[in-house]
C-alpha cells in the first residue's frame, strides 16, 4: 500500500486491512518468564474472533442494504423526474 505524508505523519492510503477471525484464533504469542495463562489467552482470542466474525457479517449486510437503498432512491428520483410537470414559466 502506498504511503503518503500528512501533517508530518506517515499514513497509509485506502482502507486498512481487516483482521480476520481466523487470524485472531491462530495468533501465537512469545512466551515470557512471567507470562499469562495460555488457556485464558485462547479463550479471549475465541471471544475476539467471534466478535470479529459478527462485525464483518454486519458490515457486509449494511453494505448490501446501502446498495439497495441507493438503487431505490435512484429509481424514485428517475420516476419523480418523469412524472413531475415543469414549473409554469410565469412570474413566481
């Protein structure tokens, strides 16, 4: 992805890559001496992955609904333009 500068900060252009549920489930962390319980980490990863799946599903559904509404509005505008009489040419 191309990088551009804006306000002195490096920014990516376009949409950011989305984390998938699968990526959240399979992520492996480096062990540390005072680490955390791996079972709790896996449980949390499963919760995050489930939430991501649901959010991605909602994004897809909302995109489809947005497209349907755009088409309906376009159809209504086309009908309205054809059916409306032009205003009379008189004063006011």
